[in-house]
C-alpha cells in the first residue's frame, strides 16, 4: 500500500525521532511516512498515517466501514499517548514522494527541491502558470 515498506519507514522514523515516535499497533499498512513540526511546546518527528488506509485495514479485520470509522475516531485519532502520538492525514491528492536522503543531497549540491506539483512555476516562461 505504501511506496516504501513499513520497515524502511520505521527505521527512518526511529532515526529522525531519536526513537521517540510511537506507532499505531496493527496499522502498519497505513503508515505512509513522518510529520515534522511543533507538537505542544516541542519540535518533533512523529509517525504519519493515511486515515483512509487505516479504515481499510480495520475493514480487512472484519469491520464494516461505519464500525471502522467509529473505532478509529474513539481508539486511534481520539487517543493521546504523549507528545510522540502519531498523526493521521486525509490525503486528497497524490503527494510528491521524495526521500529524506534525496532532499539532503539536493540541498548539499545547491539544487532546489524537486517540484512536480501542477501549477508550479519553472524557469521556462512557456511552461509557467498562475496560481491563486
């Protein structure tokens, strides 16, 4: 389901969070990456799950969609287990997938990060578009 296997994401998450990021038991197939930012009063790296994939996982366990959504709302997204609690995203478009290593390599080489989003301005005037 994810582009990277669970173990690869987990290993990078452990490294970038100094082992503090928590994972949601049983939702390995819904882990899509990590989120970085200010959570409470500290800067953290936490696990990032696709909420619709979480519903699918629970449905594969035998729940119907309504039961799965209720379970997630109460037991997963509604549960706070400390500052390293995972976050859950509702994905509306396919994200640009760039590994942390690729991003660091581009920055060291003085290259801007890759930009494949529709409407991004490029150096070619013929391909520029306006964004509002």
